[in-house]
């Protein structure tokens, strides 16, 4: 492999960069990965409710982000983002419980947990900055 080829394989494509920073796309992809993950888990008396909870919380993140993105005020935006943020934390919990219950899912659970944690950090920052901007004296939309 030439140096140019090596460099090209180490650089993210425009689509990859866009999806990393486009939260609508990123939360949708996360939801899809959660659904795919849950479909692979053998259902029994213990895993069935865990799967159900994970699907609900994991797909709710993107739905609430979509609502926040269309919010009519900063207060509404913060409220919807806070709900999405809580759903991220819940999703991390259910991923942990599934990894505990089904040790063979641990690697994929950890990958999903890591993406959820990244979304958690991003949403926390957005909420904090929006709240700080809403408190500024120049803000008319509270």
C-alpha cells in the first residue's frame, strides 16, 4: 500500500464526518443499532423485559431530539433535550443489564454504551450552554 492509499484509508469520508456531527442522523443510527442488537438477543423470561425497555429508551433519544430540534422556545428546547438526555442514561442502564444477563453480548453492549456515553456528553454540553445563554441579559426567549 502506498503512502497515499494509507492516508486515504485513515481519513473519514464526508458522510462519516457529517453523521458524526449531525445529531439527527447520529441519534437515528443509534436507534437502528439498538434495534438490530435487540433482535439478536435470545428472548426468555429475563431478557424479554430488558429488551423491551432498551428498545423504548434507545429509540426515544432520537425522537426527543427531533422534537427539541423543532422547539418553539429555548425553554421547550431545554425540556426536550433534557428528556432525551434522561433516555440516554436509561439506555446505558439497560445495556449494562443485558450485558450482565447475556455475557455473550458484552462486546456489542459496550460499543453501544460508548456511543450512548458520547451522546450523553454532547447533550449535557448543549443543555448547559443553552441554559447559560438563556440566562444572559441579551436573551429574549426564555
